[in-house]
C-alpha cells in the first residue's frame, strides 16, 4: 500500500479512512485531525492558555505535544493517585516529558488530602474506578478554576468516547446522554472542557507516539480489571474490524442527531445545582460527591 500523501511505501494503514501513510506523513495526518477537531468544535482560540490533564499515558502526552506544537500556551496537571508500583512511575514520566518540551507541570498528590486511592478503596464501598474518576475530575476542574484557565483539555480518544456513549446508551442514561460530547461550555462552578483527540482511535494515537518516540506508561493500573469500559472497547474493536468507520459514525451521528434531543429533554427536567456547603462545587445533593467521600474517610 502506498502513502496517500507522498506515494512512498505506507507504514500505517487506516481502514476507517480508507487510506494509509508513510512514517513521515502520518504525524501530519494526525495533526490535521486534531486541528480539525479544535476548529470544528470551537475548542480554544489560537494561542489561548490550556490546562492539559496528564496521566502519563499515551493519549494525554500525545495531546500535550500536539497542543504545544499548534502554538497554545500549555500547562499540564497530573493527579498522583498514590497507587503503589504505579503512580510514582507515571508521575516521573509526566515530569520528564513536560521538561523535554519546556511545558510547566503541576502535580496534585491525593495522599496529601487523605485520599490515596488504595486507602479510599478500603473505605468507600463503590467501584474504585468510578470513585477515582470522580476525584480526578474534581481536582482537574478545581485547579482550572482556581488558576483561571479558560479551558481544560483531556486526552479522551474515540474509543473512550464510543465506550462511554455505548455504556450510557445501554442504561439509557438520559442525563449523561444529554451532555456527553467533545466540548462542554463553562458553567457556574465548571471550567470549559474539551477533548481534542475525540476523532482519533487508540491505534492511531499509539502509532503517533511510536513514530514520535514518546515514552509513556505501558503497565496497566492494578485496579483496571475492575473497569467495565475494556469490555465495551473489545466489542467495538470487533465491530470496527468488520465495519470500518463504525465507531466514528456512531459517535458523530450521536453528536448531530442524538445529543440535541437528549439535551432538549434534559433542559425541561433541569435540576438546580447549588454550591456544596463543604467546598463550593456545584451539586444537586446536600454535599458534593467528593465531600461525601472525604466524610467516609474519617468515619
Ligand atoms: S483503572 Fe480505575 S483506579 Fe486505576 S487509574 Fe483508572 S480509574 Fe483509577
Ligand atoms: Zn508519505
Ligand atoms: Zn464538596
């Protein structure tokens, strides 16, 4: 197969785009996809300050490099989960990567808040991944607001988005279906959130990291077997292999046709959010989810 751009021998075949690229042209294709997503979804203004949530995984580091190369003022934030044999390595990778680009990095260590994930796991009787996700979202959002970043970017890719959409659809979770998307506007207590890699698959990002020589975390989190998304990802990989383009069609058609319907429905049902009495985070219940977790830690 030949490279679509320069006709040299192709190294990366992309059946969903019905095309292929050589190692020199593939990063250009990758950048064009990110730029297109940023532009289409009005994610950020040229040169704007962007807070990028980095885990040390391939997605968030590829995102950092892309936004940096596109000329945005990138500042990275890593949440250290304090998981033995996992978190320290992830933090070191983030530090090395940001230093190599000259991009500033801030680190929030959950253990400093009494919220180290292994400890939380012993106290909170809920799936640890949903609690961990809640804590990360909370601290990323808080940091963005506290430091006046106009936008918070995460490395969610097409596989993440499709699995989440599929999980929400299986449950017909209308509340989540009404606001899942690659760009969420700022609201009271919430920073603007964007996912510039939403059109790129894990395979495409892994190829980009390999060709760019990005060193990233390769070992799975010891708790990852408890997560349900890998099951959905496996199902969608099988479907994509039989029907190239199924993932992007499912997601893009949802954004165009499904989400507006759910969003209109949700507006009618709108629950009013109040600032949490413990920390000020918007919540529809008495205390916000993170303050409830903190309360369980001292019980
Ligand atoms: S696998 Fe679960 S516990 Fe581990 S980092 Fe991901 S969300 Fe957190
Ligand atoms: Zn080429
Ligand atoms: Zn709170």
